[in-house]
């Protein structure tokens, strides 16, 4: 039973580590896209990154909270500014 629990724990731990690395990769790619063209929409970013529009919105929210990006202007006519 201990071996089974350890195996299960390690698979979860490994899965979480892999997800964090994947998220960092997506975040880096997202920042590159926003630097290249600040007028990207969440939909166009989702198509570029191969993830859902909702996932893009979550990444954008996290980056805004961290002060890494900023939205200037209205939703339709605004643009993203990447700091740093």
C-alpha cells in the first residue's frame, strides 16, 4: 500500500511540475506575441498558442496582476503594453 501511495504521489507531483513548466512556456510565448503586436485579442492569442480563449484570459489576468502587462484603451481598440 505504501508503494502504491508513493507511486500515486510521485505521478501527481510530476504532473504538477510538468504543468508549471508548460505554463511558463505558454506565458513566455504569450509575452513574445504581445511585444510583437499589442493589439492581439484573446481569441487571436488562443489560436496562436493552441489553447482555449478562457486559458488566455487567465494568463492575461495573472500577468496584469503581476504588473507584467497593462491594457491601454478600450477592449476593442486598445493594446497591450509589456513592461520589462
